[in-house]
């Protein structure tokens, strides 16, 4: 185990040192990181199929796919290799792209989201080489998860890689103790709302139309109506209800004594699978019509709720049994308000379980992962296949 730990940390350190940030966030994509990981896999005698897609900036977005074994069924471990940017450098206590080891912690940008899962999947596969497998070991190192998977799993699903009956484990959400398996996700929609008024001096409000007042009233009308109508509670989720939140607000005027002629704000909705996003949008447009102002509503991002995975599904049962055996906890199933790359696979009809062991510090400065938990995840994954 000491030798394995040394190899694992070396692989992870070299991977993290290669930024894999979307061009939308100022990076160059995942291609160079994929080059390195492909080389590691090749050194173990594994041939990865590579799926490169060019995005709108011309950057190469790289995915690696490995399938090992001759069993009738395949289980895929599905982490992503892209990361977010470092954010505020002044908040970091060390170089985010040069990992720091501190006791049981490994610190650096992307070690939790989703580097630990990349390493756990790869080394679980390595530990099974030369052994007879109960299931084929599929490993997908996916691109573009941080910006909606347009050049990642959404394209891979169209490539004919996966077969009916395949099962998936997405190690991109979890708890430190490994006691939760995610089987359902809320739908997500982000809306940009632009309210058009008429800018005037604040001392003559009757001559104009205060876009901020209209926006505030519109926000509150939406808030009251949606929370009242879409009020079902589902205890599998945390929180157990649909959420409708006002979030970002763009800058309007420079001076206090000016009524703004335009107000732009954003809404973040997380919707239980019981509801249809189209119905919610229709309700918002109906509310909008009562206002004597031009209001534009634009969809920024949308992911309709996917059918939940049954808690009695084969992949959930096998994963739960392996967790119980290896780390001595009995996991519970639940749903979340966030989104993972499980959703496109669930919509395509596949059984997917989302599980990991992590402290949920993704996207934060000084992001860290517990090395002991990476080792436990390797054992959990390996047991499923053997």
C-alpha cells in the first residue's frame, strides 16, 4: 500500500500540474492533460480510445475511453478531467497547480473536483489487470463537465460506445464518510431577465419608468407564485423541495440620483422531477404580461429533470454492498439539487449511481482531498468488479 500510495500521489501531482480549464473560463481545454493520462494508461498496457472535439474557440476538448475485460456486462466509472480556474490567487496558501501534501491531505486546484475520482478509477482498474472480472471495467475520463458537457458525455453518448444494460458510477458527489449514494437530481434552469424602463432624474420619477422597481416587484411575484404552486416535498432530496432563487444582479446606473432605465437580474431554479420546466416558464411569462413594461427572459442554462435511478437497481445494490464491505458503513440513497454528468445517462435510459468520498470544497481556494479516502474509493471500485 505504501508503494501504491507513492505512485498514486505522483500521478495525481503530475496531472494537477497540467491545467485543464475550459476556454470559456480562460483556459486551453483538457487536451494536454489527456495526453498525460493516455500515456500513463499506455504504460500499464491499456489502449484508450480518444475522442477529440473542437469547440467554438478552436480548442481541442479531449475524452479518453477504456474498456477492459470479456464479461457479458460493463460497469463504467465516469469522472471528468476538466477543472475550474484557480479563482482569487491571493486566497491560496500554495500554488494551486503544484500539489501540496500535508498529512492526509493533498491540496491543489481540482484534486477534489474531479481529480481524486480520475485517480481512483484509474488505479482501481490497474489493480485488476490480469484478474478475471465479474463485469467489464469501463473507464471514461470525460471533458467539459464544468461547462455543461457539450464536448464531453453529451457527444460520447452519440458515439455508440455504450450498450443497453451498461451501468454507470459517477464519482463526482458524495460525503466524507461515503454514507450517501445519489440516485436522483433536480432539474436546473438559469434565466436572465432584462426589464426595460425609462431613465430619468430621481427627483422627477413621474417622467420615467423605474426599471429597478419593476424588476423587484416581478421577482417577488415570481417567488411567491412558484413556491406556492410547486410545493411538493420529496424527502429523498436535500433540500426536499424545489428552489426558486434570485441570484446575480448586473450593475445599472453610476449615480444615486438616477432612476435606472434597464435592470438585469438572474434566476436559479432547481426543480424536483415531479415538475416540468416548460410549465414553470409558461407561468413566468403569464406573470410577465401583467406588467406595463418590456421584459425579456432568456434561458442561460437548462437541464430538465432526469428519471431517478431505482434504489433497487443492480448498480446501486452492488455499490452499496462494496461500500459496506470495504469502509464499514451502510449507505443511504438520496437526491440532490446540483447537477452531475449522471443526468444525460439517466435520460438515455441507463442505471447510474453517483458516489464519492469528499469534503465538498470544490471550486474553493485551497481545495483539498483526503488521501485515505482516495485509497478507500479504489478498494470500493475494485471489489465491485472482482
